[in-house]
C-alpha cells in the first residue's frame, strides 16, 4: 500500500494510532513535532500533510526499549554502524523507520529517511528531512535556553536556524562526553558550506 498524503483519512488514521501506541509524554512531543513541521511546510510551500505525518510517526521507535530495538534490528537484519550501536539514544531512529515500514506499512521513502536521520542529520538532507530535524528541536514542548530565537529564525532563515539547532545538539553531545555521530559533523559542515555559498552569491 502506498501512502497517499492527499488522503486526510490516512493521516488521521496514523495520528490516532500514535495516540494509542505512544505514552502521553511521547505522544504530546510527537504532536508538537507534527504541528511545527506542518507549519514550516506551509510557510516554505512543501507538502503540509506529509510533514505532519512524518512528525507524528518520527519517534515510533521510542516506544520500544533499547534491548527490544536491538533484537528487532537483528530479526530484520538491519546493519547498524558502531556509533549507533554504542549510543542508545540513536537506536530508535533507524530501527524505528524500519519498524514503521514492517509493522505499520509506511512506504514513503522520504518519510522513512526523515525518521531514519532525525537524530543525527546527514549531509544532503531533503527539505522534509530538514523540517523534521528542526521541528524536533523547536516544537512547543521544548524550553531550552535559546529555543525562542531558533523558533523565530526558522521562519526567516531556515538553514541558519537548522545550523543553530545542529550546533546546539553537537554541543550537548560533547558536554555529556557521548560519541558524536560522524553524520552530525557532515550535516553541520554541509549546512555551513551552503550558507557561505548563499552569502557569497
Ligand atoms: Fe527521536
Ligand atoms: Fe523527537
């Protein structure tokens, strides 16, 4: 079954499903991400329904424990890099995407990529992938210092806001002495190259 984002009922169905499956806190966060992504999509004129959908399902993997996720990855023969295997916080993104496909018949490859890369980012992300990454940081439930500035910037200079978000994320990883996924470094540098080119042009 192909996901059809023109069909409101399909998006509603997955929204209801997430409300049932996820715990209250995770559901509220997911709804916040869906709403922030939809609002950005509307502003930048990309598919609003698809952005809402990707937001509402992006943390599906989080309702499984880390050991359950590892077990599922083995069953599905998903190969995980050593950074992801070492850092529990990264597991739910790539495995969650595979489980959305296997268990909930989500087929849209861009949505699945947005879920896969929402914790690390990657160089060359599509607009939808970038929107989910940023929405995850600025959804209304987030209250870290500086979030208000990034929220406003998101509607003025999207890539600059994204750069602020990924740098915030990288700093937090360094402060906690965790492994920094190389994709996050590539993502940050890719954004910086783009912004510099844009400023020169
Ligand atoms: Fe997540
Ligand atoms: Fe999230």
